[in-house]
C-alpha cells in the first residue's frame, strides 16, 4: 500500500492544456503559440488546439480546417492527432499528444 501511494504521489497527472487561435493570426504570433504547444507536449501534457470564429467567419468554416491542417503540418515532428477536428458552436478543435 505504502509503495503504491509513493508512486502515485511522484507521477504527475497529465493535464489537458488548451491553446486558442483566431483565424486571422499573424505568422509571428502563430510561431510563439506553436513554441508554447511544443513546450506543453515536452512536459507530457495533451493539448487541445481550438480555432474560434468571429462574426462572419462562420460562413467560411473551411478556412478553419485549412488552418488546423497547417498547424498539424507544423507540429507533425512533435505531435500526433488524438481527436479529429470537430465543430462545437463557434469553435473548431482537435486534441494532440506527444509522439
């Protein structure tokens, strides 16, 4: 029993971190957010990547899917997609975990 408690105490619960992107994000901002995501993955967390639509952007949902695919392409060395893209209200989200 004691050993089990010790191992439970030392192993950290893997959290689900979240990173939100607007559709019109600049390339510099995108790089910074991707760096942060890589840091989360290196710590062993899962990351939910969320793209939010504002106003009329909802009429062009395909832009969000294009962006998700671009992000997955940029992260393919570090991450593997765990949950396929899904729309929930005004958000499009995927979950990635480290390789």
